[in-house]
C-alpha cells in the first residue's frame, strides 16, 4: 500500500453526539417525511444542514452499518410473516439520507455513499477529496453517521462510535485545513484493509495519487499537490503518522472529531494501517 497524504479545506463542520438528550432539529424536512426517519438519518441530516446554505453541493455519505437496524426490523417482520412497509424498505438503503437531503433542498447534484468497514470515515475523506480535487470550484459535503449494530449480530470487531459528523470541503471559505495521511503502521510489512474497503482503495486512492498527471497543467491544483506528496514521500514515510503528539483513539470518528475540536493531531490504527489527522490554519 502506498503512503498517501492529502489536505482537505474545511469550510464548515458540525457534529451530533449519540448521547444527546434532545432530538436533532430537522425542521427543514417536511413533517410527513420527518416522522418516518430513523434517529441515524435525523442526526445525519442535522449536521449536513448545518454545513450548507442553499447553493448546490455534491454529497459523500459514509456509514459502516447505515440503516442496518431498520433492515433488521424488516427481516424480523418477514420472519414473523408480517407485512413490510414499502416506506421502511425504501429508507433502509445505505444512501437513503442523501436522497432525502437532495429532495428537501431541490438539489440534483451528485451524491455517493461509502462503506468500508472500520475504515469507512478515512476512505470517505479520501473519496470526498478526490471529488473536490477534480472540480475545486464546487464544494463537496462529507457526511458521516453511524450507530452500533443490533445485538442480534453478536460482537462486532472495532465497533463504531455512534453519532454524526459533517465537513464542507470549500477552499473559498476555509476556516482551516485537515492534513490526512494513510501509511503502514510501524513494524508492519503490509497494510491489509477490510474486504469492504478494497474497492474503495483501488478506485479512490489511485485516483488521488494519479490526479497530478491528469491535472498537472495547473501546479497550484490541490490534486497535483496531493499526488506529488504521495509519489514523493519524505525519507521516513512514517514521520508524520508516528507523531508522538498524536492521541490514539479506538474509532476513526473519535480521532477526527478530536482533531477538529482541539486542533491537536489524532490517529487510529488497525490491521497494519495507520490513519493520521492534524489541523492547520492554512494549507500545508
């Protein structure tokens, strides 16, 4: 696995904790739709709405489990011989939130959904960056929302931390930048990824690395900078990732949120892959 380094301009960001006592305020959604939404989708819509105005925006939605709880309830209904609600079924898909969000805003911009196991948020950040780099004059909204799986599935390795987080990639209004890196963990010969993440790695990581050859005519292009960094890593490629000041967290969402809230570096490691995030007031 090649080392990857890329910088994300953060125009705005918002988060919603799973432990919140109040329900997310999503008054911009029609009541008839609002009543049918899960807690997960409401949290995702809340943070997404916090980050955008009325302008069109591309959306990358990320979730390891998505609407798995709703799907589980549907399966239980089928098992019990009970009828399944068409509305429940239509809202059980991974990208249900992006559809509701686009309809509510009247926005037909592109929307995609990413699920890559425990590394979902990291690869979603890479996907959002790759999309932004191809068209930097158009913002990209990254929305991450997740909740632990139903107990019926037993113990889940590297289970998620519930809650929602949204980032607007927009350099024209950037309050700061998140410098992201993915490298092999110290002492690891290779960095295997989750099976669900393999396709994301092939399609997205290669795009980020090779964008410079496609867009190299503009040396100031963010894609060119990222590709140059990926193709020309420092003498010690683990220097950034091994930053002793970086706090380690059990989930990627906790690490990224810590970086956003405190401005301090944070990292997450699993199966030989080391993800690292650090905040910069200006692009590196």
